[in-house]
């Protein structure tokens, strides 16, 4: 089953290491970048909207957060009109941002309903990871 796992390593200054690990049938990859825990909370809140009209996103990186400045990206939006959602994931190598993994996984509102509480528990420290699965 395709999945994205998010883990965090809290730092005493309020900025965390946010880790992405993605697996699908063809390949896998992982990476991390610095981010505020509030960015995960905001994503969780945006994902509670039904139906998702715009694609809520978590974007971490440098400067303009565009192109090669993006180090981690998770965007989840509708795919067609039948309730299927598409998660777009991007993970860049911090030392060479031209090296990057781009993946998609098809997911559902039911999977999002499981993912959102996991994200919130991750931020509160009562969980060690949040997993978004396909299906």
C-alpha cells in the first residue's frame, strides 16, 4: 500500500525537524527540513474541509518556497468528481536541491479522516508519526 509517513524531531527553540518518508510500488524516498509545529496544525485544520475545493498544502524550504527552494511539499486535493483525492509529495536533497523525489498517491476522505487526528497527535507529542495511506 502506498503511504506517506510524517515524523518530527522537536527542538527546544520551537522549530522542528519534519521528516517525510514516502513509499509506493515503484520507489521510496525520505528527507527532512526545519518547520514550525504550527504548520502541521494548520494543514490538519485545512484538511477538515469537505469537500476539498482547493488543495491544502504544507510547503517547507527556503526563500520564496518555489522551484528548487522547496525542500518538502505535501499537497492534497480532489482528483475528478468522484471523491478521489490526490496527494502530491515532493522531497528534495538539502545538499543538492536539484535531486528530488516527486510522488503521487491516490487517497480518500476516509484516509484523510484517519490522518488528521494523527497529525494533531503528532504536534501534541502523543504520537510519534502520522501516516497517510492510499485508498
